[in-house]
């Protein structure tokens, strides 16, 4: 199992100093996010839900496979049942065959079973409605018409056309029953050849025997002798071919019957049929090839051939029914065994699923609940109680080790809270001292400079009282400005400080330039302004904004100390953009590195050898307190441009909008 660490898991408690205070940074279990926000997917589901989905899919697949198996077996059983129905109706043809063929017997040789023949015809007539798949009604009606014509006739008076038509109808009905009941489509080797004997071979052989018997009738024309001999040769060839085909089918069918039952039951009857048929053909040949005055062959040979064929048919059909019933029993046994096997495998799968749920899903759910509890209570003393040598057991052990380390870290955190608070207070005091020192440095420097100037004016041989008076006045103003700076900085550390008044940005810029004009002149810096007229007043603290602009101007002046005197230029501009006022301070100094464009606004970061790193941090804090923005970017050709963007209040924004649409009246 591979674990991928998203972030180092170690409680770190550090202090990040801000411009005027302390920001604490912590890393604990709460900060470790294990979820990946995004659209719901399968991987986002709970382990128990995934397990249920897996079990459901497996159950569905098993059910579909079981249903397909049952349907397949039921189709095979229905197929065999249809064959049995066809065999049943084929058996009804035998008494009809006997009745038709016996019309060529002598009167005293007939079996006298017209009732069975009529009953068989009636049953065949209703086969279409009874079975639903046999379509033999028209053929049975034609057979019934031929049988009515043959009723009561003897061997001499029977109509050859009606006799031959009846035999033909019987053969066609047998073939139609074989087609409709799917007997001729039997897919099994043994039953296929056996049904071929029952459906095709024996009906054809009986028809050929019946046609051959007609050759024994008296000649009615001079050329009948030659025609009779030709018909005899053809019928003898066809009949011998039929008997050979029956033997061949039975021999092939025997390959699929290793129990030798077919050989013991059907082949003796088939052999007797072939023998009787040969005797009949020999007697018929002798009669046809003799002179016209020869006596007719004995009716017993014909009767023996007919009876042999019918007996062979009955014996073969009984064996066919047995084979079909055996196949049905075999299919039912296979279906039962398949169901038992599937049921056994299903129970085994259910047992495995229950064991998997107990040994995998339940521990995972317990581990997830424990993690949730620890996240809510921060009680790192809890443990995952699960003993196993599998992956979940090893994961639980690692989780317990991590909890132990977190518990130790938590104890250390509690013990160091007092020290952290003390350091925080010291850092806050340091930040305040640094801020005050930075902000009052400029007014104090101005006080010292003016005091020196006033002293020089008074020490002259003729003291210049006017200039001394002006220096003393400047000293008072600088002292007042230092007091305002201290008051403003103190207000920044207080909650809900609100000393904001409407401020004219252009007037504020000019005030700052008046304060710094002497410094810029001493540094030989060319000053240019581009202040937009008619700027709306904004709600702000003028002292704080004055300190921001003065800090940016002095930073720009100091940035050009290494620039040639003729290239030193400072440009201050103001403009109105939508509902904001933008002030830019651009110098022509060396500029700042791109990677430092944001870092210069962090506390205690400076690029000047004697800088404290607090000026720009304080400036950004002041602008942010006015809901504005402060940033820096490289100048057009050189130097740096600082942008101060301050928002207008709601009333001024509406006034600007009306002025832009031309509907404002002052």
C-alpha cells in the first residue's frame, strides 16, 4: 500500500509580525483536507456504498446468467416436447396405412380395422387446434376424401387413382408432421437418424410397396407387359434403396447409442422387413417376367412386406419416444444440477461478502468515525482498536502512531502558550515603537532644521527677527504635525477609530508638496504634477493620507540619489476612474526588482541600507483601512510608479454618475 503525503503533518505554531500586530499560524489535523472538491464521482462514494453496488452488480449478473440458463434449458425441453407430439401423430398414420394397403389384399386376408382408421383420421383432423403448431388440416381432408372412395372396394374394383392418392397423401402428411413438430430438425445424432427412418424412410417404403402391388393386376392393353416390366425395375431399385437407407440410418444412429438397445430392439425388425421385402420383390419379378398366363404371386408375400414395414415403424417409433423422453430427463437433471451449482456458488459468494463486510467495511467505517470524532474534539488520546495483519490493521497502527505524535505535540503546544503570549506582546510593542519612530522622524528632523536656522538668523551681527520668527513658527507647525502623527498612529491601534472627514485629494497633494518642496529642491529633483480638476471629495483621515503621500514622495526622492541630476524627475498625478480616485507617484530612479514588487510592502523588509522596513507596510495598512489599494509597478522607461486607489462614498458615486449622464446640476 502506497501513501502520498499531501502536507507535512506536524503542529507548527509560529508568529508572523504584521504592520501593527501579530498573526498566528497553526498547522493541525483541522488544516489537513482529505476531500477533493469536485463533481460527485464513484471514487467519492463511501466504502459501504461501493460494496453494496458491487454486490448488487454481482447479483444482477448472476440472475441474468441463471435466467439465460433456465430459458435455454426450457427451450430445449419444449423442442423435445414438440418432437414427442409429432411422434404421437405419426403413430396415428400406421392404422391408416394398414387400411389403405389392405385394399390390395384378398377379402379373407384383411384385418378389418376400419374403426381405428376412421378414429385416426378424426384425430388428425383436429391436430391443428389441439397442438397449435401442426398445419395438416388440408392434407388430412384430401386423405379423407381418398379413403371414402376406397371404402367397400375389393382388390379388383378399387380405383388405382384413389389408392395412389391416399398413399401420396399419407406420405405428405408424415413429412408435414415432421416439419411442423421439428422432428426433422433434431440436433442429436442418434435421434436424428431414428426420426429420419420414422418420418421419411418407412412412409416412402410403404408407398413404394403399395405401388409395386399394383403390378399384379390383370393387363388391360397389349403394351402393358413392357410398361409393367419397366415400372418393376424402377420400383425394385427404389425399394431396395429405401431398405438400404433404413439399415444405414440405424447403423449411424447406433453410434450415438452406446448401450446397444437400438441394435437389440430395432435392427431385428428392420432385418425382417428387408427379408420380407426381398421375397416380395422376387415373387413380383417372377410374375412380371412370366407369360401372361402365369398365376398372381401369393398375397402372403405382399402382406408380409407390409406387416414387416409397419412393425419396423412401430418398433423404431417406440425407441424414438424412449430416446426423446431420456433427453427430457437429462435436460431436467442438467437444469437441476445447474441451479444447485449456481445456488451453492451464490451461498459461497454471500458468505464471502459477509466476511468482507465484517473484516473490511466495518473497520473502515470505525476508522472514519474515529477520525471525525478526533477532528471535532481534538482528543488525540483516542486510539483505533483493531488487531489484524492485513492492510487495514497496518493502517490502523500507523494512525495510532500519528495520534501519539499529535498528542505529544498538543501537550507541548499547551505548555508554550504563555511563552507565545509574552513574545506576541513584545512583538506588538516593537512594531508600535518602530511605527512611531518612523513616522515622527520627519517632523522631528524638520524641528531640528528650523531651530538651527533660527539660531543662525539670531547669531548674525544684525539679527533677522523676521526670519527667526518664521523659523520658530515652522517649529511650532512641525511639533503640531508630530503630535497629529502620534495621535493618528494611536488611533490605528484602537478599535472603531473614526476620524474621517471629506478630503479634497488635489489640496492634500499640494499640502504634501509644500512640506517636501525644500527637500526636493535640495536634491535637485524636477517636480511635475498632473492633477485632474473637479475631483470629488472622499471620506478619509487627512493626517494618515498625508503621511502616505509624504512617505511615497520621500521614497521616490531617495530612490533617485544615484541618478544623474539632469535625469531626476518626480511626477504626481490624480484622476477619476469610475467610482474611484487614483493617485500615482512616479520617479526616475533605478526601480525595484520584479520579484520584490510585493515583498516591499511586508513589515521589516527594506532595500535601503539605513531603512527600517516599516514605511510601505504602514502605507498599505492605511490605504487598506480606507478600503483602497496600494501597489507598485515598473515605470514607463525607468523608475517605479506607486498607485494609490481610494473609493468614493455612495453619495459621491451617485453625483459622478449623474455628471457623466449630463443630468447633474450644481
